[in-house]
């Protein structure tokens, strides 16, 4: 059973209510509406079958905190009595709290840390925390881990994960620190939010039966300010590949939460190139996989050490090409992908499509049903297993110590 803390509104509801102020350029109210799903994706009309269109939304990539909170409040294993709980969920919208200050020209380190410090002060006064010092507590943070790891004054982000009290808490984030076992990587929220297992199966049949006219594709933009920009190199490869490759230019925020161009691209592609984004991960990898295309990765930190609860350890669902070999000219992306062959590519696509339920967040509060787990279910099950395993190890250690004593 999981106990959901009823936090003071300043730690979640008030942050969401101030959606007009979360971004210095535009309101985020529409993006975070509808329980975190965002508005319906009307731009996909004509791109996907009309029967599946109601399952698609214009979802913001940083909406995980809101989606998890909504689902957790309705979860079948929610405990209303903390004494009956094996895990404790802290529904703090830390990504919104920190994110609203990241691009503000007048923000200070204190601004980015204030809400996080107040949250920890509040939760440390709660009896369940006092009993465990936080080791059976978990939190969802809707941004990458590096936004919460400011180690020096004046650097980027907040310092939430370095604050006293966070050392034992399990943190679910869209990108984890591979060297911190308390960090757990969860899928980026994307636009597909089915309500039933039947809707998932319908989508799987659609993408698996799709005719793919393009060998590989890339949705993104070059980074002109970066020395030896790898994205620019891949765009060059795509141009030289002629009809074997297509790209969508996402410069200037043109892709954003609108998915018609990118989803259409991935639906027509066998493989999709996934270099690192602003950090090592990209939401685009999940857009690509849910469209039934096989991701091509160039950094192992982009997926293989990120999403272990959600993706198999092997590479049967992806292609890995060492970026250093691409840079040196030792291999070409087109050459590697053409060498895979149609039969192996088909099996890889089938594996990707099989994984789709674990990569999406259901719209229904109760999940997909029929025993089909979505990303939320996998995450909660993983948290409970982690705490159960720790409790077992701790109990065994106490037993051995008692026998020796």
C-alpha cells in the first residue's frame, strides 16, 4: 500500500494554479491542463486513424509530476492510513517549483531552492519520515536530474537532490544520474494516452502494419553554437542519403508539443536517429518508439543506463552506433542500417511495438485494465519492489546480528 501525503497547496496546487508564471515567454496553463495530459492533439487529424485520435494529446514533456499525482490519488493500492503503508509518496511539483526560475533573468540560487527547502522542512516533521529517515519515501520530479544538482553557487539549477534529507529518498525522473542509485529514470510523457488495453492493441496493430517508406529519419535541429556539432553531422548524413532519409527541422521550438510533423515522420521510418538532446536523453526517443520505429542511439547514457525498469537490457529494440566512429568516418549511419537487413529490422520493430504499453501513461485514472501495465504501473511496482527488497535485506541483517550477539 502507498500513502499519499496531503501536502500544503503551496507545494503542488498553487504552483499549478500559477501556470501563467511558470515560463517567461508564454503561459503553460494549456500545456499542464487536463490532469497533465494537455489539450487534445487536433493537429493529428489525418495523420492517424480517427478511431485512435481521442487517445492523443498535446502533452508537455515536463508533466510527469501532475500525471503521477492524479493517478496515485486513484490508485487501488492507495492507503488512507499511513500505518498500513509500505511506501510514502510525496506529491511535490519540484520541477515546476525549480523550472519557473531557470530562465528568469532576476532569479537567484535562493529562489530556485526556496520551495524545495520548505518542502523538506515540512516532510521531516511527519511521523512516517521520522521512523525511516525517508528511505521508504519516493517523489516524482518532472525534469532531468541535473536541474536539481547545483553543486556551486551561481551554477545552473537548484540543489534539491543535495539537500539534507534527500539522501535516502527514491526519485523518479525523466533522466537519472547513472552514478546515483536513488535516481530512477522514467519515460518522458508523450502524446499517446490510451484509456484501455484495447486502444493500445489497436495502436500496436496500426504501427506494426504501417508501410515504412523511409529507412531512417531525424527530427531535431543543428546546434550552430556547438563545436563539432554532432546533430549537424547527422543532418549532413541524412542529406547525403537522399531518399533513404528524411528530417524535420525543429529549430526555434517548432516541434514543441505539436506532434503532426514528427509523428508522421516516425510512422514512415524504419529507424529514427536519437543523438543526445540538451542532456543525454530526449523525449523524441519515446515519440519514435511509440510510432513503431527503431531508435538509433549514439550515447549509451541516452537509454541503456536510464530506463532499466522499462526497457530490456539488450539491444534487440535499438541500434547502437558509437558516435566516435561516425565522427571519424569509420562508419556511416546509412551503411550500418542498410546492413541490418529486412528480417532483423522487422524483429526489432516487433520488439519496439511490444514495449509500447510500458512507455505510455494511461489517461484513465485506473490504468489500462486487463492486466496490461503502463509506465505508471511499472514505476509504482518498481518502487514497491525496491522498498520490499530493502526491508528484506535490513531484516536479514538484523537477524544475523541478533544471532551473533
